[in-house]
C-alpha cells in the first residue's frame, strides 16, 4: 500500500509487485526484467545474496545506505573471519562500494579511472582465488590490488566507464540538536482494541483456552491461541508439535476502545493461572488495524 502510494510521485516509472518466490525464479531466469527491486529487510537480505550469486558471488556485491545527512558505502559481505589474515580476500566488492562513494561525492573522473583499471584487470584474466579460470594462477589480495594500480590509465575493451569531470560537492556541516522523530501515521486517532498475551504453559491448548476464558471480564473475547505461529485454538491439529509458549489474542468485545488499565487488569487476572512472558497491544489507527491478523482470522 505504501509502495504504490509513493509510486504516484514518480509516474514516469513503472511500478509492479510480485511474490518473493516468483521474484527469485525470475531474477535467475530473466534478470533483465528488473531495474530496481524494493524489498523489506529480511527478504532484501536473502534476495541480495541471490543477486550476488548471479554476478560472481559476494566478492562482487557493493552496497550503499543513503541518508538525509549521512551515507555509508560498504561491501555486502561480512567480515569473513575464516579467511582473516590469509591475504586471499577478493577486494572487488569493497572497491565497487568505494566507487559509489566517490560518485556520491562528485568525484566522477577519479571513480571512472580506478574502475576502468579494475575492469581492465578482470578482462585480462587476473583474479583472486574465489572466481575466474581455475587453470590460471590466482592472485592474493595484495597482488590483485597491485595489478589494478599497475593498470591505472588503461581502459577495458568492453563497457569502459566514461570519463566525466569531477564536480566537487560541498560537504554539509550539520549538528542535530535533537533526535528526529519519524511520523508513522497521518494524525489518525489511535486507540487500543486488544492485546496479545504471550504465556508459558505445559498444558494442552483447550485447557489453556478454558483458563483464559475465565478472565475475560466481559470486556474481552479470546479470539485465537497459537503456538510457534500456528493456530491451535479454537481449531488446530493434533499433529502440531507444541512448545510451552502460547500467544493468546484477546480483542475487545464489539471492537470498542479499551485502556491500558483494562489491559493491566486482564494481565493480573491471567497471572493467577499463567506466567506471562510479554504483551503486545493491538492498536487501531483510525479505521485501520495497526497489527497483523493471526492465522485463522
């Protein structure tokens, strides 16, 4: 919903959505279908590694985090402690991230000169041990970096980077006087309509429900109970393997607003039968639910 709302500001761009498993298949079979892919954090972490595999591995995957005041450029891969100190890491991803930083700073000519040297080096078959022709000798990190330095001023045959004059960007000197507060709602009225109670119990779901129903105080209704994300009450399967932690969802009768005091009273009532691990309020923003529906709802 937010994606399409923002897309309205860019009518010249085609916006579409796709299920993530279909996306993964199409990225492998028809990667030319995509220019920019917008993903949530978890899916983005997974799919970005898939894309890295399409272009030679994590050693070729740069990244950039662009903010209003601060930007960070880094290789996608982690610290690789298993090869630390061995001088065999592929520095290409870090270099590509550096090129992004240079362009961000307006150093277009500098970026193109170094990137052309890198591309020329790769084009001539010089490589670290994680990729390339295994029949040719691989270079360690220092040797590969020196090969790039030796190729400064040279241009690859395929897809050379154009030399554009540097246009220096004036650094922004700023000092935040307070922590920015991001607005998550459009001034809609916010109110509580229920709570998820996470409890510990070694009992079967029906017994957990029976005890929960004793404490609804006429103000709440027990909607569903889940275990490891799977609904186990009012319907469920005897084949579901349980752990001793349940999520019990209580919603207000008639979906009327309730107070935190009401939630605390429900908490105290349930304490008579359960150890409560944590709680999550179920909020409404105007006429929109600010919480995810549970399985079965």
